[in-house]
C-alpha cells in the first residue's frame, strides 16, 4: 500500500507542476545553399553578373530523352527507317541520358519476352545480346499461414514464361546503346534534360540540358558551361 500511496503522490505532483519549454537556437546567419536558378534567380544574383549565359546549340532531326529500353529502341528503329529510305547520313538522331554511362541507372532484373527484340534486331543472338538465361520452368503457388497450394501454370496464362529470358536490364540497355551507335545515333551520357524549349505558338522546339560547373552555394565555377 505504501508503494501505491507513493505513486499517487507522485502523479499528483506531476499534474500540478507547470512545464516550461525553453527554445535554444543560434542567431548566426548562414548563406542559403542552392544549386538551382529557380530558387535564387540569376538575374538578381550579383555572382552571375558577368557570366556568359550563351548556350551551345546542336540542331538534330529527332532528340530522345532517356536511354532506357524504350528510348534506345526508338532511336534504333528511327535509324533503321532512315537507312531503308536512303536518308541515314542526312537524318540525325540524338539521345541524352542522365546516367554517366548507358545502363547505369537501369538496375532492375526482368523476365523478357523476346518478340519485340526479334522484330527490332532479328539477328540479336549473333550480335551478342546479353540474353543468356532462358526460363526453364515456372512455379506459382497460393500461400496461407501454414500451407502452400501449388497452382499449375499453363500456356496462355500471364505467368507462363517458357521461351522468355531472365536478364539484367542494365546489360541489355548497354548492348542496345552499342547497336544504336553502330547505326549512327549520337548518344550523350551524363546529360540530363532539364528544360523543354517551346516555340512562340507553344509547340515543342527542343530541350535544354543541365548546366554544369555550379558550386553548392549556387555560384558559378570557372568550369561553368551551359
């Protein structure tokens, strides 16, 4: 009973006590850190006053943003069509990819049905496409707390993967990049598209790539380039 009484007195004391919150902080000021001109406008930033903001311009027939499976396939197909119509040397296709190397940001594994690849590059096996692990079997099951019930996978079902290949997409994308370059596609890794350029009527004119050579406080370095 003594312990209970002590607990009651303690609770009563805590209820009657006033809590005082004191905030401790520094009044020292620090410069705002930003690397993007939409946060701190370069027009009003004196550090950018005498910096040359002229962009280098490269005109192409088609620019593709992103060097994933879809972007690479589109670039390859465009050059194939240009070659079929006798325009391969005159038809310029450019692809920009933010990763430092093609396939660097494509990390997932996948089970690929090769039908689209057969249509795009029929001799992909002879050209060394990294599809080296064919699916040999499918297992599908319904799991409960204690039991596992196998479910048959029959031809025509979404889980039927016979004839497909298990791949690392990064390796496949890298190989597609090699095929695209052999056809004359201009590939620029390490260049992220940062802005869409528009005509006066609102139609798309092109893209602008990311600026390089900017310090972490938003100021231009000697290596600044657009």
